[in-house]
């Protein structure tokens, strides 16, 4: 399975394609809210070279409104089922903070939980362990409603690493297989511009923790601050720069909107190298 395969020096990091089944995600909210549109988008990302499809039904952009677990399940499960019914050779990840949603998604055929809250839901670790699923633990300070309210760190790389190490230990203690745990520094989640840049500079410190690292910087607002691009879809160049930084640091996965361009970048770069 893709999420258990280390990115090799010749293949580069695994590409996680983003499928937002939401009306309000920061980049493409509403475009893929209908199940048929989301399934078609996911299959297109798979054809473009995605190794993993990351399907989410709740926006976690700053100040996004939460949705009920029933609504989140109703959004994502038909998409997971439709993607898998098409027979694509990719793994499916469920992007959720809620154990009930993760449980339903894993029962529908997803194999990974991508939890931006670091498994804040006390049932999340048990659900993941029971299904034998992979788990992405991300660092986020606060909630989507509060995370950008003047975040402050003394040493953002060290503090994020300490948090992720603690969450990884908790996951292992709950029965999640150690070799199926990923760590995500949470670019843009409770971080100001300088914190995001410092985390990108310090990626090697997170890689040295031993677990595969997933980087999600695609189209995010800090890239707009750095480039002057106010429209998320126009931040491709900045997003690809972050992919190259991830490759340089030994990051094992990149979560992106622009799968085709990311795959082409990696293929050309790795062939040259």
C-alpha cells in the first residue's frame, strides 16, 4: 500500500491529492461538494499521479465553522465508496478531527486517518488502532476558530517536535502501529508567517524524529504573503518551491492541490538528480 511505502531517493515523496468535499475550503470550497463532482476530481488526481487521495468533509481553514459528524459522514463516505468502486490503485485517507467520521470512513475502505488536531478526540486513537489504519498526527495550536489569534512561540521547531513526539507516544500506547504513524508540522495552523518559514527551514529536525513527515503547504496564505498572490489558485510557484524544500529535507509526503504539476516537478527533478 502506498502509505506504507517509503519514498525512495529515486522516487521522491509520496503525493497526497486533496479532495475537499466542502462548501467553504479556502481554495476550492464548493467545487466538489456534490459526490459525483468529488469522485470525478479524485479520479482525475489519481490519473495525474496521486499516490494517496486525502478526502475531507469539514473545512479547517481559519475561522471555518464546524459541521456535525452526521453531515461530515454524509459528505465523505459516498465519495470514498465511489473512488474505491472505480478500482483506482491508490490509498484513501480521511481528513477528519472526529472519531465517528474516521470510523465510518475506515469502514467504507479508507486506510489512513489524517487528523489536523493531533487526535484531540479521545476516541480517535482507539478507532485508528481497531481498524489497523495509518495515522497522520498534525500540530495545530487551538482550533480553526482560534488558531490564528496571535500565535506565539519561543522556538517553533522545537515546540512542534515536542508536541508531535508526545502525540506519537500516545498513539503507540493506544495500539496504533508505530510504522504507520506520520507527523505533520501543521503549516498555517496556529502559525504566523515567520513560524511557517522557520518550520520549512527546520524540516530536517522533524525528519530526524524517525517517523515519515507529511508537509501540507499547498496554496496557503503565507505563500500569498511571500509572493503577493491573493488568489490561492495562483500560488502554484510558491507551492512547488515548498515541494522542493520537502524533497531536500527528506520529507516522505507532500499534500497538494496541484497533483499533475507536483508529479511532473518530482519526476523531472529526480531524473536529473
